[in-house]
C-alpha cells in the first residue's frame, strides 16, 4: 500500500514538473529583451558584420536576444527604426544625416526617432579614371563621361557634393547612373572616363579593373576637401594607401563616410549603455569575427556623427574618455 502511494506521489510530481516546465520556459523567454538589428543584403558587409555585433550582445549582456536581420540597407533600416520595426541598425552616416534632417533622398520625410551609438568603419569615396582619360583631378572631369552610381543612391549624392565642392555640377559632365561593376566595365571598354564608387577599400570591381586595364585614382584634397567637410559634416578625410590597387603606388587623399550604428531613441539609457559598453570592450572578439571589426575603436566612433547621440552611448563614451 505504501509502495503504491509513493508511486502515485512520484507520478503526480512528474506531471507537476512537466506542467511547470512550459511556464518556466515562458518566464525565462519573457525576461529576455528581444531586439532586431537591421543590416543589409546577405551578400554585403553589413549583414555578417551585424551578426558579429549581435553575437557579442547576446553573449556579453545578460538577458539579451538580438537578431541580425537582412534588409535593403541604410534608407530602409532608418525607416524600420522610425516605425518601431527594428531597434538597432547599421547605416551610412550620410544617409543618416539626410533622414534626420529631411533632405536629399529624404526630402520632406524627416525621421525623428533615431539617435547614434557611434561610427564603425570608413566607406571610402573612391574616384577612378581610365589612364587614357587625362583625368588627374576633379576639375578635369568637366565634359567627361562619368558614372555616379545608381540613380537615387548614396553614391550619387556623394558625387554631387564632391563636384559642387569644386564648382561643378552634373550638367558639367556626361552623367551615367551605373552600378559598380557596370562602371568598371565602362572604363575598361572605353565608354566611360571615370566613376565614383563608395565602398570599403579595396573594392572588388576596381581591383579587377586595375588588373585588366589599369586605373588612375583621383584625389580629393586640400582646401576643397576641407570645404566639403565643413558643409557636410558627415564626411571625414582619409587616405587610400599606395598599393591598394595594381599600378597605384602612391597614397591618395580621399573623403569617406562611415558605417554607423544607430538606435531607436525610445530605448532606455541603461540598456543602450550596457550594449555600447559590451561592444566597445570586446573589439578584439569583433575583429576575430569580421575583418572590419579591426577598424572599429571608441575614439573614432564619436567622429563623423552629425545627429545626436543616444544618452546611453554618451554615458559610456564619457566614461571611457572618448567623449
């Protein structure tokens, strides 16, 4: 009889445990903070880089569950945050400036729900010309056939602003809206004289062009570069190191924008502080996960930002002496 009673109690205990398990799991799940990090296309840099950031947050911040989501990149990402469909995003800092000020590609569409955590790594505006074009500087582009990137793209606005810095406009050139590969192919087959490409260095289309036909890198430097940066504070000056492309042995001055980590302004200060701290105190791990992680640093993260920082990011950068 005692044996039967013990067996009954044991069965009841197992049933109770089985019933409690889903409730316990639901409780654990509810205690986690679930966030979306909007990135870019799966074949680009933003998506795998965002995955590396999400992994740091998920392993270094207690109760965190961040999913890196593939998207159409900067413009879409900013709209996702503004609509509350993502909490974090990687975007170009020039497109970020347009969105928060309602200008250029965001004309009449000012987004108010976005703040910065910090810049990540540079994306360089690389200007390549054919060796036969005679183009050595921006002024030489007048009357020449120039690709300025896809219509409505960030590259097109980069080209517009740089040309304006030299007193030129699209009406002064033979304007072509072509992709990076189409631009490089056009220079190679002689239908183009030069192109603008905004991307990490080195760019594969330009590498191929340099090997197959050669190229001349056109510098943006001096008083003109300084004036462009003054008018458009999201630009920073940089150098394309000699040897980056075959036949280009000397360093070339250029402008760059920066891939930037942004956040919904609705997130609380403590959460953003913890996530900023976790990211910038684990940059070695980020660098092992993705090559671009080696280019990220706290001092550089506070440069190239033309919008307000989130209070949580400010707290960390002041704490570490970067701000």
